[in-house]
C-alpha cells in the first residue's frame, strides 16, 4: 500500500525568485537530474497562444550555442508533401506542365518570373522583393534515392538522415548527442539550443535509446503564468511506491517547464514585433523574431506549416498555403531588418516529398518524389536557382520526378558553411560525406569555431537474466572510475564501483533482486577522470 500522507504537491516557490531557495533546500542538482539526462519527457511553453517546444539537450545544439557569432537557422517544415511544380513553376517546359495538369496548373498570366526558366505563382508575390534583393535561392529536384512515398517513413528519413532502406529510430541530433557529448547530461546549456514552435512528433531529437531530447507538454497555455507566478514542486516528498515515483516524475517535468519558461519569457518580453503578422502560421515566425531580437541566443528554430497533402482540390488550398508562407517570410525579414538581425538569420524550407506530375481525378496530386527547397536571408549572397531542372519526361519507375540533389547535401552545406560546424563533425552526424553546395553562397571563417569535447567512452548495458543488469565500458587508459545507479529523480541508489582500473573492458553488475528497488527506469552513471557518461536502464524484479 502507498503512504498517501505525502501526496500534497506543495510548491516550494510562488515566483521566479523563489526557485534558488527551493533548489538549495534539496540535494537534487540545479537543473534536476531528469532534465539533465534528457529523459524527463518534455515540456512546452506558450507565447502569443502558440506552443513552443524547447530542445533541452541536443549535442549539436550545445555545439552551436558555444559557437562564435550570432548566426541562426530557421527550419520551415511544409508538412504533408509540398508540390514543387506549383511552387517553382517550370516555364522552360510549360507545355508539358500544363498538359499534365489541365485543371490545377498556374496560368501564365498569374506567374511572376524569377528567371526566364522559372517563376512563382501570384500567391507568392511577397517573396519577390526578397528575390530581387538577393535574399532568396531555390534548389530544385531535392530528394533521396529510392523515395518512400509514406508520410511517416519519409518524414523519418529526413529526420534521421538515413538511407531509404535503413530504418533508424534515432535522429541525427540525438545520435550526435550520444556520440560526441557524453557529458552534456550533467552540464546542459542555460538557454535552449533549439526551439520548435507548433507541431511536434519528429524523431530528429531521439537518440539510440529512443530517448526524446525535446521538451513538450499537452497544455502550453501557461507560459506567462509560470514565468510570473511559477511554482516549483517537491519531487522527493511523495508516497514510497510506484505511484509515488510517477508523481515525482510529473512534478519534475513541471519544474523543467518553469526553468526554461523564465529565460524564454525574458527574451520575448525584451523585444517587440515591428511589423504586422497577418495569419496563423505567421505568428510562429513572429515569436521567433521576438526571441532573436530579444537576445535569447538560441541557434536553431523550427516552425511548421501544415496542410500540404493535397490529394483533392489542390488549386485553392495550395495557393492559400503558399500565400500564408510568403506573407509570413516577408514580414519576418522586414521585422528582423528593423531589429538589425536579418544578416544573422538563414531560413530553409523542407517537406517529406513532392507530388506527382499529373493531376488526379480529384483535382489534386498524389504522393511524389523530388521537390524544391527554398532558402531566404541576406547571407545567401545573391539570388539564384540551383539543382537539376525537373524533367517531366525522364521519370522514375513509378512516374515521379527524379531527384538530383540529396537533401543531406543541403543539411551538410548549411551546417558547415552557415552554422560553422566542423566538417568531420558534420559527416559524423549525417553518417557519411555529402558533397557541399558552394552555389548557396554561404561561408564561414577558415578555422572551425566548433570543437568537440573530450574523447567518448564506449559504454553499454547488458541484461543478464531477469534481475541482473551489467554496466559495461572500455577504458583506453588506466583511470579513476566511479559507477553509480540513480533513480528517476536523481537520488543515488547504489555505488557499483569506485577506484582505479587498468585499460580494457570492465563490467559491474546491478543486482535488482537484492537491492529492494521497485521495477522501472533507472540511470547508470560512469565517471572517468571527472568526465561523466550516462544511460537509461530498465529494472525488472
């Protein structure tokens, strides 16, 4: 039976300034062990009635936060599969385009020419000043080999940067976290290195243990209340049973929300939007602009425009979506210019796939393959159209446009030449070398501004029977080692080893049957010469 005398969730602070006193009261670390490990689930916030998800502990984000300069990358996700042919219209082969789409093509009288070969629909009028000012580039025919036509699978491929025939449940940021920054769990940044606004559910932040490194919550309508009247709940004073562990977990998540709410709210309230943002999607970019101008210091933002799965009635729907995007991106850069930050910000669109060349019987288009990527910002050093022209005659084996530029080439170029991440680190994140695209006009200083931390330790858990967990690791040199087990709220459970060990492979056993612990999630921590490495484990009694 549980002792319910401790279930009252008494807060230890009713305002932000009370947080320090509360944290001194308990031995749990300043940011709390759960968030340090990135396993506290997630927590999201609200600004301007829009949910915000803060990626708390991405290693790439960690590196970017510590990189020189003020450069920012804004990822714009066109969710559902954007029709590239009705976005960047192939004027060079307009007859073929029109014949394939008798009811949904863009009439020539409603097209603005970017070049003699390509144009954009009138719905995208607001991008024309950016093009004319040299702040817009287009990459045509972007995709990957053996295109998967499933929304879920193709989205995962873009998030994991894996080949189409490789199912990888980890995201490229999550893998980077696990491989390059083994100590980030005990030294997370004071600001969120990356912020996602709007939709979530992407695996890009998951590591090989399927631990999501982002922060989310179901009800984000409390940011300002938390920031102004926030409460820190006691995660220790709970019933001594499994239910108590869950209460501790949830209280810790609430405390995490409180902590990032403060720094985000301070930045948001330190700036104002200098222009009007007219539509719902634009409000996401309005928040990003305020956070950038408010000096938050976050390097990566992601916003989402949903509704691109245009199987039916595409003409009006797609025009509406592209108009929403175009007016928003124009307002965004106008706003940043007033704040003197436009030069620091690069924006890039992406979508899981394009659409079929031919319209279907429902006046729409079905799932396709290659599509276009749009980039915006003064850092592009002029306008231009890159990549292979879409060839509507030379198609793949199911009749879709062939890709000419692997999307990972775009990732690699932006990471190395805009965010100035070391070349070897970029290749490690993406799992291979992908050719950079100098035509984007992006450049960094000759010397890398990013240095990976100390060499990583190879470590893993092994499950040897129902009640026995092995903690394994390989030392490259002899070293002082401490191996501990912690519970989900950061309390020490057991010291497995403490002392000096020679180089080589070592193993220590956590005997759960004799430890009188509850079944559930725990964490092992290996400290080697002051460097910490951790991983979640599951104990079963």
